[in-house]
C-alpha cells in the first residue's frame, strides 16, 4: 500500500531488477503501473508462486517518472 501525502496526484511504475543467475522470476507484480491521487492511498499487488521450497527473493524499483524519482 502506498499513500500520496502531496497536493497533486502522480503516476507510478514498478520495474523488476533482472537477476542473471535466475532462469525465471517467482514473483509477479500485478500492479505494474497506476495512479495515486492527492491525499489518497492505493494497493499494490505482488504474486509469489514458487516451484521449490526454500528462500527466494526479488528486487523491484518503484518509480515516479514525472518527478524523476526511483
């Protein structure tokens, strides 16, 4: 969940950081792009579907392109 405390809305993006040591990602961002209005909050959904039991991780960048924020 993310909250926008600013006086204007903004669009956001999620970008997965590629890991060359893994064949495929076990994580999926369902909400890759969206809009958070001023003073509002929005839910962001990620799915995790492992093939094997164990520890897994994934890295993602949260971006606000209009403000050049990553």
